C-alpha cells in the first residue's frame, strides 16, 4: 500500500495552505483593480467609491474564508454532487447578501449618515445580484478544486487498494508454487533412495540449495536472470541424477541478458514442467534446451524439450497457470507466454517474452 511520511504530509499541507492564501489575495486584489478601472472608465470614480472597493476586498476574504471553514467542518465537498451544487448556489446568494450588507454599512459610515431613500427592494436585489458575480466565481473555483481533489483521492485509494490486492495475490501464487515445486523435487530424491544411495546423497545436497533459494525468493518480486539460472542448473543436475542417460540438457545464455530481472522460479518452473511432462513420459528420455537473449529491449526465454503436448480439457497445471497470472500482474499484460508443439520435430517449446520492468 502507498504511504506518505508525516514530514511529506506536513509539507503538502503548508504548500496547499500557502496556495490558498496567495489565491485569495491575488483574486480579491484583481477585483479591486478591475472595479476601480471600471469606475474610471464609466466616469463614476470618487474617493468614497475607491475606499469602498478597497474595503470590499478584506470583507470578501473574511466571508469566503469563513465559508471555507464551514465546508471543511461539515465535509460539504464529500456530499453527493447534486446536494453540494444546491448548497453552493444557496451559499452564493447568502454570501452576496452578507457582503452587500457589510458594504452598505461601510458606505453609510463614509457618508456620515444612512441614506434610507436608496434602500428599496429593487436596489437591494440588483446589488446582491451584482456582488454574486464575484462570489459565484470564488465558489465555483473552490468547489471545482475540491471535486478534483476528491476524484484524485478516490483514484489514488483505488490504485492503492488494487496494488495491495495484487501483492496479496502474488504472495498467494508464490505460496502455491513453492510446495508444488518442492514436492516434485522430493519425489526425484525419493526415487533414488533405494536404487542408488550415493546419488541420492548428491541429490539431497542439490535439493538443499533449491530449498535455500525457495525461502529467499518469497521476499522478492523480481530476481536477476543469473540467480535464476544458478538454481535452474542445480535443478537440472538433480534431475540428471534421477534420469541419468535419459536426460540431456544444455543452456545457451546471452551474457548481456544475465542481469535482466525476471519473476523468481519462472525458469525453474518451465524446466520442471519440461521434464515432468516431456522427459519423464518417454522411455528413451530426451533433451531440455534453455536459451535466453535480448532483442528490441526485451528478454526472450525459451525452454525446448522432447515430447508432445497432451491437452487435458484446457487445464495446463499449476505451474504454467501460475506463470501466466504472475506475468500478467507484474507486467500489466505486456509480457508474453506461449507454448508450442512441433509434431515433426517431436518437441514442445515454452517461450516467454519479458519487457523492461
């Protein structure tokens, strides 16, 4: 799951607060300049009007800041869109009324006495409507910003949840593959315990290396190809002890590909599958050839073995199904896994194409 440190959260908080106050000061200062220029252009400029506009800015800052505090306190931006939009429209006219009332009092204070003659229903309505233009822009911008934040937060939480689920599934796949692979390896040792105790002892030494690797790989998502090749050689040597002359194997590895990251146990699983479903099914045995090369910034892995594909109602076994699912999750569908049967050559080839991580 994605996490932020307290220090980073504090930095983001102060940055957001500073941006809010800069926007407040800039927006209401722009309003003052616009109104004064407008008064000059229309020929209505007076010092009383100029002072009134200058005082309107801090009053606007105050009432919109209070409105912002109410939004945060009552979590208005988390409400359904329709409900939030209605409340925003009500707020526009409510804030405009407060702003108008405040400026009327300031105007009367500047004139020295209230002018009740100018206060009528039409004047009040048009004045509130006039001030609502500015309040509407403020409310619109703030609510849109809040909606964008909510959408981004929702997407972030969804991605974090998906990432956590993928990590859990990857761990489950590893846990599923580990006993499956080791069980098959133990069967190889078991087959030698009575027929050839010395070779069984050698097989136990190789199996210990496999066990050590299997314990370590569970902590890693990807490992260098060179590490996977080392344990694959141990596994093939173990199976060579079991099958003797029935198994021949060769590795053709491009040195440039040795550092390429791949999912752990990938190559071992392909080799194990080739021996179990290919070599072990033939009285004469056969060969397993593993190759790796880099091409177009992608790693190409192939495991070719003697034998033929025997479909079983679409089921390909734990190992191959595990490979497909892990590749899909780790590389977002960009990795390719293919299994081909060459009847003329009596071979089966498993090919994996892995892009850069």
